[in-house]
C-alpha cells in the first residue's frame, strides 16, 4: 500500500500547487503509515524530480515518451493509473488544476476508485475510510464526502494546503507503461499565451475589477495596483463580455475559479455567480461605493468609497512601503 501523487509540470517546471499537493499527499501517507511516491510525465530535470523529496516523496516515477509530449487526458490518466497499479497505491492525489479536473475522474474510473474533487483540508482517516471536506456547487458550499472504496482519488484545490518541507531527496526511476493507441485519439490544440505577468490560477494575490470601473480606459488604476502587489488581474463576466478585458481574466461560476491568499474586488457587486469562483479566497477585500453591495457580506475588509479615489491612494501607499 502507498499513496501516489501526480506531479504536473508546466513546460518542464513544477509550480507551487505541485509542492502543495505533494505536501498534502505526504500528510495523508503519514496518517496511513505508508510512503509517498510521485509520478511525473514529460521532460523535467532530474534535480527537480529529486527535489520532490524535500516535500516528502520518497520515489518519483518518471515517464518520458514522444507520444506523451502533448497533454492528452485519456493517455495521461492511463499512465497515472498504471503507476498506481505498479505501486499498489490506494490513494491517488492530483492538483485540482485545469488538467487535474479532467484527469481525476478518468483515473478514478480506471482504478474503480471513489473520487473527492476540490479538497480543502486534510481528510480524516478512519480505518479504510477517508472523510474529505471539499468545495461543492462551484465553490458556493462545502461538502463532506466519505470515500469508502478500496481505492481513492482526491484532488486538492490550489492554495488550500500549506507547503511542508520535510528535507530529503526522492529516488527517481524511469517508468515506461504502454499507452494504447486509443488513449491518444483525442488531439488537443494548446494555445499558449506567453506573459511575464503572474498567471491567474496560480496567483497568490488577485486584483479584480467589475463594471464599476466604467470602461477599459480606466483599467490602468487596476493594473498599477496589481503591479505594486505582484498580483494577477481578474474581472467580472460583464467586463469580459463587453470586451473591456480578455476572457482569460473572467472569474466566477462560468469563468476561472480562484482561491488566492488575497482577493481584492473593485467595483464588483458580488453576484452569487461571481462569488462562486472566488469565495474560497483566504482574505477578501472589497472596494465599492455602495455600502449595500452584496460583496461586503463575504468581505474580510471593506472600503466604502469611489474606486477612482481609493485605488490610486492604495497603490501609492503600497509603493511607499
Ligand atoms: P454590476 O453588477 O453592474 O456591479 C458594479 C458594481 O460597481 C456595483 O456594486 C456598484 O456599486 C459598483 N460601483 C460603481 N461605480 C463605482 C465606483 N466609482 N467605485 C466603486 N464601486 C463602484 N458574473 C461573474 O462575474 N462571473 C461569472 O462567472 C458569472 N457567471 C454567470 C452565469 C450565469 C448563468 C448568469 C445568469 C450570470 C453570471 N454572471 C457572472 C453575472 C452576474 O450575475 C453579475 O451580473 C455580474 O457578476 C455583475 O458584474 P459586476 O459586479 O462587474 O457589475
């Protein structure tokens, strides 16, 4: 028995959610008195693979194959399931990232495993049962899911679990499972938008604005605040629908779900569909001129005021620190 974690890489590099998911899986392995192994697919430096050991992985199965250069859900899921079979892993942990959301149910189906997606806390262990607290209904609620099946798959929300460095280095082993041609049948076109800015799903701080900004010509005040904080930019749906901002910045029920440490909402009313994608943020700051704006109900800090006065002052104060 062991716990397996899928270590997803982006262009050959591991990002913070991978170390979170390894730390989380290690904590599960410890509570089950077993070891943690990781599986990584694609070209990643051996030193980076071994460094997963500093978060608790004792072994890393490294899969490199020309066929798997491009991400294909079905094929990657087969590889993760094959790794779980090889190690007799009872629990597989995957980040609840874009690709993790597609992989986890496929891995669960292949292993005949129970699935809890979007975990926000360590599960409670009771014999062979894991009780997992997870987000439900697009983040509008929490659900407690009991996994009673022999095999279990859990996805962890980004920013939901702290990094836990344990020290040490993982042993890296080559792993070459056979991938069926049928698993490679879906061709996915990757459109990569390169940017030197922080990307939204990984961001620890998000500065987001809505229709209260009146128009795209005013976005510089939001951009300046985001730059001062090293934050990613986001927006409400009507803003991206109107073409003021790109759709890649739209957060909420029908957009990207984020859970940063700090979410600053400027001129956004706080409609339930918007909150669905942002309410698991650790700290929410709302700037709105309407004291009755629904967003204030979920805010940790609120500023009732005109964004055009408040935001430049906030930016200046942050820059002065
Ligand atoms: P508004 O509701 O117009 O609010 C603007 C806010 O700005 C107001 O609170 C106002 O007081 C404030 N304001 C105005 N001027 C200033 C100023 N000078 N300074 C400070 N504050 C000011 N929305 C999403 O965001 N994401 C989604 O994923 C999403 N999915 C949806 C799915 C469905 C099926 C439906 C029906 C709707 C969805 N919506 C979504 C839309 C959602 O219901 C709201 O209409 C939308 O979130 C409102 O956007 P907003 O807050 O920017 O605009």
